[in-house]
């Protein structure tokens, strides 16, 4: 065998060093790129350190969680999500204007993989009333923290209380009428417990979406649920955008447990402009284990 | 090929050093470098275009500490990019291939671990460019890419 001219760069140590150099250059470029986007206030920038968010779990027993979640989630600024080392939008955060923060039922439901414009994230964690302009575009229910709290609270049969704002929201009105929890407008999908899901389903107060494949949907789904596989939405985001939610909140679910499809679909729906989106973490297994019926076939 | 030349990472990535002597000519290795380089470029650009989405995918793997997830999401695509550029342009191509091999092995382990735990989510391996979910097909795909990267890292004959 005729040996090729030895190239010192092909030697092991040199090769490893060059590979490490390439990696370091890449890391440096990535950090620089993200830093530049942060400085520019680009929404696509990531916070330097990911923080777990404690999004309120919507539960009939813990209405305050939803209320605080609304406060954290509403508002027109794209900086609703935590960012840049700023405080995360923890619904349980107690502030002067949130006298009844969620004491229970909070958990890391969503991941702070989102972003924020520099200097605006903290605003989202305060209880400053959401700008009216943002609320008018999607319903007055999010115009104030008072309204948000009311909207998030399971509506009483009497519909009493400071429900001026909530009553004008389609979702809130439906909730009040049927004694089901009104889903607050959010910029992050919220997790809903079984009790909320069951109430919404029984009152026909939400659009249910099955995020699994069409085959899995046909094998069994929550009665009335529409098949919307996340994979399809991922390929055609207009599916989420064109979804007619009939003014109702949207509930996504999949197989529960480690199934992330429902959350992914919920994020896609939020990204496409829907405002009232919750995901049912327990999914179909949780639905079935509670003794509820399941429909089969390709139709809701 | 002398024993010295055959040492180190020149043949270590693959137990097929014999194969490299027999079949892997320089054009073949170069083709492997180009293919894996293009794959890396494609994957990186898809992720860089939507880092927050990629950060969510990183989170879904539940393999890294929470505080590191954003750092991974903002740097990993760029490492792929630089490795891909090295492979495609031929500048430090073998070093790029070694890095690509390391990345592919890492990805294969991550996908395998997620699959083994029964996790069901979109891989995010190519950012927005692919909706493939975790599963056997994705695992096999990653093994294939790792083998390709290993071939690209070999010293060609002649």
C-alpha cells in the first residue's frame, strides 16, 4: 500500500483539538447571536437560563390558580413569558393586587422555553391591568385583573360579583350560564384538571381536540372531540389557525402521562391566535379511568 | 498505511478500519462528508429559525438540567452549523466529521432514551423542517447518521 502523505491535522490529538475548536466557535456564535437578539428585543431570543414556570392548574377547587394565571398570561406585550433572567410568570406569585394567589394546585405545567422582549417581562408578572386595547381585540374579559379573576373563577349560579368584564366574554358567559369554569385568555396554554374538563364537556362549553393520530382517535376518543393530530398541524399550521372554536375555549388532550402532543398542539393553537386554550394532562386514560364513555370511529 | 497513521481517531471511531483500507476511497469519504454536512446544515438552520420551539423540544427529552436547556437550544444548532460548514467546505473536514459523529452519537442516545421511556413527542431534530416523532424509525435514522458520520471521519485510502 502506498502511504499517503502524512497530514499532521489528521493525527488524533490534533483532530480532537480541531473538532473542539469548531464546537467552541459554534457555541460562541450561538451565544453571540442570542445576545444580539436579546439586545434588539427580538421575540425569538431565549433567556439565558431556562426557568420552570408554575402555571396555574385550572381546577374547580382552586379557582385562584386560574385567576392568577390569567393575570400572568394576559396582556398585550409579547413579553408575557419570562425572559432574560427576569422573574418568571408564576401564577402563585403573591402580589399586593393578587390577594388570593393559588396556594395549591400549581405545578410546572409549561416550560419557559419562550422568550420576551427585554425589559418587558417583569411587567407581565405584575398585576397591572392589561391594556384595554389588547382586551378589546379578544374580549373584555381580560381587561382587568378583577375581571380576570372573575373570569377564572368558577361562575356562581347567581353570576354575582364583579363580573362586568367577565360577563361580556363569550367564554365567560357560557361558563356562567352552565356553572362551569370560564377559561381565561392566556398567552400560554394552561393545564386543566379533570374536574374542569368534565364540567366543560358536560356543558358543551369547549371544543375538544384530540392531538393523537387519526388511527388512535378512531380507536377511542372523548365523545365530541375533533381529531386534530399535532403532526398534521405541525405540517399545516393553518389547520390550527382556521379552527372555528365557536367562541369557546379549546381543550387538547392525548394519551396523558408523558404524551406531550396535547401540549404541543395547545402551543400551536396559541401561536395561531387562539386565546383560551387548555390541555388535559391526564388525557384519554384519565377520562376513561373516571368512568366516562369513549367514542370510537372517525367521527366525533 | 503505517501504524502511526492508523492510530488515534483516524480509525478509532469505527471498528471498521479494515473497511477503510479496503473500500473507502477518498471520493467515497468525501461524499459521506458532504452528505452528513448537508444534513447538519439543514438541521441547524431549522433550529436556529425557531429557537424557542427547539428549546421546548429539548425540554421534552427530560435529559438535561432545566437551567441548561436554553443554553443547549441556543448553542447546539450553531455547533451543528459550524460542523456542517467544515464538512461541506472541506476545511477541517475530518475534524468536522469527528464532531458530527459525537453529535450523532449524542442524539442517538437521547432519542433512544426517550423512546425507551415511552415518551411521545416531536423530535425537533430538524427544527421546523420535520414533524417526525420519537420512535424506532427516528432511532434507526440517527444510527444511520452516526454511521455516516463515522465513515466521514475515516481516513480515506489513497
